[in-house]
C-alpha cells in the first residue's frame, strides 16, 4: 500500500519560513519524480516544485528563489523549504510521487497539509 504523509504545515507570519516533509512508503522512492503541489481556495491545483531521480529541480515562477525542494532517498522523504512566505502562498500543499514504466503511469498523492500565511 502506497502512502505519502505530509507534515510541517501551519500558521506563519508573512516573511516567515516553514519546512514541509513528505515521507513515502510502499514505493521504490528513488525511482520516482517527487513534487509539491498546492491548491488555494477557489483555484486549481498547481505545481510548486519538483525534483527528478537525478536531482534536477524545477520551480514555479512565483516561488523561485524562495522555496527549495530536496530529497533524501535513504529516508524516503522529500522536503520543501519555504522562506519569505507571502499571504498568497496560503494553500493546501500536496506531495506527489510519479513515474512511468512501460508507458504505464504510477501517480500517487498525499492527503495534504495546510499552510496559512497571515499576520
């Protein structure tokens, strides 16, 4: 059974920092592209950051320079370090694991963790 469990969300003031973690089980973690997505009320889910099996990272323009994604394969964990947080970063943040094998996609999601940026 695949599980992605996010943690680290919460309430933070503008300009503050948070680190999200996502612990994976039931998959060969090192074989998956890992990503963080977010969904704000009334908006579509959007990609925040991703990291490939080769450690190549990709960021949404809105978070580039403020957020850092990293992964620890021995710990089966992906992180999102968020700094200089803004009210518009408020959303539910979801962890995603994705790979394809022989053309078949394997796509898993966590339950989400709430991040609220407010004074």
